[in-house]
């Protein structure tokens, strides 16, 4: 069954998602892209046509929208007959867009946790502060809402769920490791929205340790990891979205998130932070103008989408699980490696946006085909990970596993006890 898609947002992740929806519009139908800036949506459509990524005929249309306006968003969902909404704009939009979906019956997906512009690093678990308060409303409306279905959060949640089911009797720890070994050639830039990027790192670092929340400071704890392809890299313990649902849903006593940072990034970040330039609180200049320092920094930094043409190198993101099977200790790494240059050649994007955008479209396809259309609110680890991993393998994000048997591409149906493959439209219509 075709289900028309509305993509909200026109940044790097939305750019990738629009290309991938166009590649798979045999299943997804009409594709609409909406943002406050119409020209950005039109530029994405032009990019899709330039790359020849629209597989079959159908609507591909740009719209101007302030997604904070619930009534306007509802009207656009209805006028475009969109059954699936990919909320890929700022995390400040989540609750407004979700409300519009609940009230129109459209499925809702996002890739990051909701943020209140006036609050940085709320008390854990973060999902309980906003999204989970709407679970009953989603269930009553019969609306599918899949939260955090980018890569991290998203794919790493599925990796944890799959690995626990397939290879362990008991899991003691999950370390999620995110290393970007690429180079964009700029003096300083962030790989996604600078405002959201910096807000992640200017307050308390929450990790899940021994079944409870532990508070640390940013850059307080670091560790060297030796990962496939990217090699040895230093990563720092960082607070992140997926910990706040996985800690509740998986029953694992230790779940941590580690992100790679170079010395240059840390030095520049530290100077900006010490000077107060990463503050979200307004200040008044000598001329009497009121400005928000963080927004000024965002305005002078490169647009993350502009990094793509010259980006080289690879990313490696995955879950390292440790536990026991049949009474014996076991360690398994489930991961993906993504190449910046290859992403640019396919969809005109760098790998950070690609790894977030592809999973969101894979999830939309699983909803369209009925496999993940659960008609309630869920986080990714609450869903069957096998069709998700298999579909992403065919869409450009190949999952690999490294354990005592060696290093191999993960076929989720061969590795798990379930032998039968899904006989669905989604499997019969190969994705790109």
C-alpha cells in the first residue's frame, strides 16, 4: 500500500531522506517537503532531479511551513493526503508536529529527542519530560509514533535489541561508540545544526551505570577504542538520547555513549564555552541590541550541508555488548561504516546526514508496508529489529558484526533463530 510522505525540515538529514524517499516512491508515493524557507525545499527537489533519484512518476513538491503552527501543519498534512510525517527539522518542533499527527491520524517519526528552547539537559529520562506524556494519546488515536529513528538514536537501539536476542543470555553492558574519522577541511564546523550540537555538550553528561543515572562533566571521561576501518580513536563519555529509552526497555545495568572528538574541536569548543558564546540566554550589546550568543555562533559557522562536497574519510558507529551465553563470557560489536565521499556521490550529502536520514526512510517504508505500523508510540528497541536491519543493508547502510567468529556482514535472519523471511511487498520491491 502506498502512503504519501511529508518531510518537515530542509537541512542535511531531510535532504538525504528526500532522496531516499524518491528512490523508493514505488512504495512511498507522493513526497512533500516543507520548511520555513521554501527555497531550501526547492533546492532539495532540484538535487533529486539532478541525481536522477526519483524512481517512478509521482508528486515531488515543496511547501513553506512554520511547523510550530499546529493548525498549519494539520492543514498541510490533510491537503497533501500524507499518511506518514518525517519530522526532520529542529528538535524544538517535535511536540508541535506530533500533536498535528495525532489529530490527523498520520504516522509520526523523528530522529532526535524533543528540546525546550529554554531548558538545556533536562532531568533523565529525557523522553519522560515530553514525548512519553503523549503515549496514551497516540494509542487512543491509533497513531504510530516511532521516536528517535535516525542512527544514534535509532539504529543503535535496534543493534542493542537484536544482539541481546540473538547472541546473549544476559547482557552486562552496552557501549555505543560514534567515531567520525572524516575531514571536511574547514577550520571549525559542526556536522549537524550547531545550535543542537553545542546544547548536547554544555551541561551534565548522563550515563546509565549499575542501573541508575550517573552525572559527569563533558570531557571528564575518555577512552581509546580500536574500531574496524577507522582504527584507534579517542572518544569521550557523552550524554545522548538513546540511553534514556534503552535504559528503560532493555534491562541492561550499564549503557554508555562515547563520541569521538579531536583536540582541535575540544579547544575551540572550550574557548567558546568559557567566553559564554554557547549560552542560550539572551545578552544585551553595548548598542542595546538583545542577542542570543549561541544563535550568533550558529550564524557565523558553516552550514553543515555545505561541508559535503569536500568531505573525505569514514564514520564508524556501533554497539559493543558484553555479557554471557551458556555461562561463558561473550563480547559482540555490531556496527556500520559509512564513507563521506560515497554519500555525496549518491545523494549530495556527507555521511553524518546520510546515517541519520536513511534509517528514517527505512522506518517509513516498514510503516507503509504494515510491518512497523504498530498504532502506538514506541522507541526503536521496542520493535522487531530484523526487517529494519535487512532493509538498511539494501539501502546503503550495511550492518556488520565482529565477534569470536570473525567479522562479517550481518544477515539478521540467518543470525537469529527465526528462519523464515518476510514475504512482503517491501522485500519484493528492492530498495536503493
